[in-house]
C-alpha cells in the first residue's frame, strides 16, 4: 500500500475519532436525527482527510517530500505550521460563513472579528503530523 494511501486512512481514523469525540459537547446539533448526525460526521471526516492531504502537499512543497515523510524536525515543523495556518483560516471562514455554531463549552479565540474554536484548530494542526507518523510507522518497507 502506498504511503499516501496509508496517510489518508490514518487521517480518516484519527479525524473520525476526533469528530465523534468533540462534536456532542462542543457543537450545537440539538434535535438532529442520528442518521443525519452520522452523515454530517462522515462528511466532516472526508473533508478533514482532504485538508490533511492538502496540508501534507504544501508542507512537502516547503521542505521536500522526504523530510515530511520521515518526520524530520523540518518536516514536522512544516506539517504543524501549515496545519495551524490552514486550521485558523478554515475555522475563521466557516464561522464567517455561519457554517456551524459552537456550544458555550467550546473554548474559543477571537480572530478578525469571529470566535473560532480552539479544538478544531488543535485538530487540524496536530493530526496531519500524527497521521504522517502513523503512516511511516506502519510502512512494511521501513
């Protein structure tokens, strides 16, 4: 199995678990039927995988494929840095476009006039690097 495929599968597993863990206490989905909630979680996870792939691609453009693949200090820094910038930008845009709302329990920070969730920022910052680490650790060729 190709490394990028392993990376995508690990991204799906990590983001799926994160979405299901953070959604009930932090996002307002009151009254949503379970099938619709599950469909939204699957769609969010699919979007998260696409974001992870994009974060990795940009990180590779910045420092090269091997440093990202092997998670050297520069590769790790690139994944975390690109992930953070993507996270803040995407979460800010989602709030500006009123795509979802948080409950009062979501820790937030104000960015350019909008409250953005710290947990989604942590998610998109950290999980690309964690997925890269897991993909490399499960590579039978290494």
